[in-house]
């Protein structure tokens, strides 16, 4: 039967009139329960596109509309008007197709986030001019300087190290600082600046170890890891904003969490790349990859010592907590390690060792 | 003070006693239907690099409006996706201009920032007009008559004063914005009025402020309690690093309390504003309770646990709760009319919502 039941609105008054809509091959007529009749040509009808379990609105010209919840009836009307429900409408109707679409969405998002964005970031990072990188590193250094002191290492020694480093690979600026609470460390700030802490210089037992660190940092600089990070973070942020546009403030904060996990994963991947670069350069300079391994081990032992000192001064009452030596190893396997920025030292040392066969 | 006693309507038959009925809002949507719409929206938005998102928005709003019933009839969302797409393109252009201006020079960055700030009231009014004139019930469209010039006070001057006074004037800014909105909405030709007062907004402000302080305090307390529980149970030897446990508990308690405070604010806000609105002698009533916080909190937890896939059910659950607490104390819902003027202007504002400001009904 070519008939729909619904409500009729005249578009002028907020009155709802229960009515029937009947159609033939040429026209439609709406008859309200009160007996009022309105007719129109079939080609004047506009039917809202189908949505699951949502009433359909059928309009005639400017004002009048007829609203019905009779989905199968509307389907017949669509057929006689040769209207198709649209791709979205067709997919929504079939749950298996919807689930396939969901799987596709997940796959595409994962592909975009884990492959697309990193590839794009790598490509963009190399296009950043050195002057801009230098500007960024300058800003970063001045921010860090709020927490750092001028280097206490004799200027002659610093110059000697700088000459030694630069003879093995160029970088625009090498800085030395006393790092205080940060302790022994070295950082790359963009493509043009590498900074060493006094504590690291003192910790190293040979200049070759320092050179190994320098090569690692040079790897970060040459591979544009800082710039890649900036591009990845902003691309992910754009992705998340587009995806979650409707979720609202709470949702935005939630999606920030995976973003920071992703960035931490980034840095671990970059650390591995920088280690590989450092080993390559050490081998090139006829130096043993073990220099990298030994300084990494020293750094780990140094930071564990510092942490233990802090802990024992922190909780004087809980001093009885055993700090058995055996526990030190397990620290690097705590579940949150996934969040930490560097791969476990053991893994990095093993990597350097595995490449010993290339040295001889 | 704005006169709240003004019936604001000329369309009501004032012949004798008006009969008062209570009409309950009802939301008929369900999670699995919205899931279908949502996933298709996502798929097409990704495939079209975001362009489809305008269509996606229309489908989403049509579903939510079309499943909200008042006095036997559903609401309707009538916007054209093209208008929304145009608006979004303008919004993206403005944001791009802002971010690139910063690279050219600091001065250019500031100039663009100030320009955008000056444009905010324009965007707000556009958005209010667009959203309201594309919302309808019983074939009659809503509308918004607020003037762009008048919008500068509630949407620029007062928020700035709010910032300068370290938030003390902020509830007053909210009051101004709320009055600007609800004294300028109309249904057909009938304007709505609101009788909100500054006191109500200051009440919310202080409530939320103290809730936030309490939440911060509780976070520290819970964190310490969890740590000492773990220690007492001797679990600290199983879990190698106490720092990681501490980080996890701190992050999750912070998240829980943050969500609670935001939800509390929303509940108080809805309760305040949706008990003060009148349109043509009909009054909106709202009885949202603290239960709302539980709805939002459990939604959030489930969204996290399902990596986002619970979102459609969460959105439906929230709508169902909100509307199950909304009523209209109605005198006459049949006598609203559309002005002649409306047929022309309501065919769709040419510029859609430039920024999706999320304000409206």
C-alpha cells in the first residue's frame, strides 16, 4: 500500500496534525485526520536521507512537512521515486558491514599514526633550514639554563674536547654546563647544538667514551630527531583533534595520554637509531664499539647510585627497605618502562657488543 | 536586571485561564544505532581527509535531534553540510593565518591574535544563529536575534575582565553570556527569556572552586593511602619500582577527580540555566542531580577501557540522562507561529558555524 502514517506540519503554526500520506506514480496527497488535504507533484518531494531509527522528514516546497517513523514505508516511497539511500545509509543498515568499516577505521588510523605520520615527519624534518633549527636550539638552551650553572671545567680542557669531537664530525655548537640535579648527561637540541654536562665529562674514564656519547648525540642531530619529534607530535595532535572533534574537553585530555606514550616510544626508537649511528662512526674512526657500551654502563650505575642516595635521604623511617644489589637490574623491567624514554641499558650494551665483530 | 516577568509573547491566547501541563523530554536514541552512524562518519571522514566531517556532523545532529521528543513530536536538525563545510574552511583558514603569522614575526603574530580575538563575538553570534535557525520542532524553526555589536560585552569584554580579576569576575561573564543567549533565542516569532542572576553563577563558581581544591587534596590522600596499602601488603617487593605505582595512582586519581569536577560544573550549570528559561509562558524545568557525575565518570572509564569504542553508547547514555531530567511546564505549545520574514532568512545562514563552538541548545 502506498501510504504512510505520520504527522503533518504546515510550517507556520507549531501544531502537529496526525495525517496519512498517499502517493501514486505522479503525485502525493496528505490527508490529516481532521480531513484537510494537501497535494503535490512527486518531483517536488524532498526526503531526508535515511538514518537508523530516526524519523524521516518529507518536505513539499518551502514550508510544509510530513514526518513519519515508518521506515519500510519510506523505503517504498524512495523506490518509487528511484532515490537511493546513499552509501552511508546502505552501510549503516548492515551490521557486518559496519563492523568491517570499524576494522578498516582502526587499521587506517594505526597505519596513519605508526607509518604515515613518522614517514611524513622524517621527510619534513630534513627540510627545516639550519638557521631555524639553530634558533629553536637557542631558545631550548636558554630555557634549560634556568636550571643549569656555567661549566666548571677548565676552558683548556673544554677546547681540547671540542677540537677532538669536531675532528670526527662537524656540528655548529658544543656547550658545556654544570647540570646539578640532572647529573651526568648529554643532550641534542636541534640539528646544530649538542650540550654536555660537567658530570658526564668527569664520569668518563677516557676521551673515547666521550666521543662515543658525542657520536650518539651527533646521530640525533644529523637524523633530525628533535625536528621529527616536533612534526610527529603536531601531526598526531591534528589527527586526534579531527577524530575527536565531538568528544569534548574531557575526551581531549584522555587522548593526550596516548600522545605522550607515543612520544616516549618515539624517543626510544630514536635512541636506537642514534646508538647505531654512534657505533658506525666509532668503527669508521677505528675505535671499539665497546666505548659506547662502557659509558652507558657507567651512566646507569651512576644514576642508580644517585637514586638510592635520594631514596635513603627521602624516607629515613623506611630505611629498612632492603636495597639489595640484585634489585637494580629489575628496575629496568618495571611495567612503566614502556613509558621511559630510553631502551633498557642492557639492550643497548648488548647491541654495541653484537657489533664487536666488525671491529678488528 | 532583566525583567523576568515579561511573558514575551504575543501569540498566546490570553482568553481566560491557561491550562498547565508538564511535558517530559524523552530521548529515544540507542548506542548500537549511533555506533553505526559514528563508525561510517569516521570512515568517510578519514577517507576524504576531513571533508566529510561536515556531513558527519549533520548526520550526528539529525540523529540526536530526531530522537529527542517533546509533547509527541521530535526535534529536527536542518543544516546543510555545505554551509558547515564553508564555516569550517573559514575557521581553518583563520587558525592557519594565526599559526603562520607567528613565524613571520612576533608583531604579526600578535596582530593576528588580537584580530582573531576581536572576531570571536562575530563567530559566536554566527554560530548561535546558524545552530538555532537550523533547529526546528513541529515544523517551526528556532532563531537567534542577538546583535553582533552587543555580543562584544559578554564574549570579549567580560571574559577579559574575568582574566584580569583572576577569575573573580568570571561568573559574571558567564551570566552576561547566558543572558545574551537566552534573551535572544526565539521559537518562531516568540522570544525566550531567562531570569538567571549573578548569584546563581557565583554559587556555581564557588562550588566548583572548592570541589577542585577538595579533589586536589583527595588526590594526595588517595595516592598516599594506596602506597602505604601496597607497602603493608608487602606488594612493594613484587612491583619493582614504587615510583611507577605512584605515577599510575596519581594519574588515575587526578583523571577521576578532573572528570568529576568538570561533570559537577556541567550539572550545576544545566540545573541553573534550565530552570530559568521561559518561552511564551512555557517554563523549562530541570532536575539534574549529582547522579550526572556518576554517568559521566562511568562513561569516561568505559571509553578508556574500550579505547574509544564505547563513545557512541556514552553519548547516548548522557543524552538520555539529561533529557530524562528535562521537562516543560507548558501552557500552550500549539500557538507558536512563524513570521513572514523567517521564510527567507531561515533557509540557511550562508556562513555556517565558523568555529564549532558547541553552544546552543
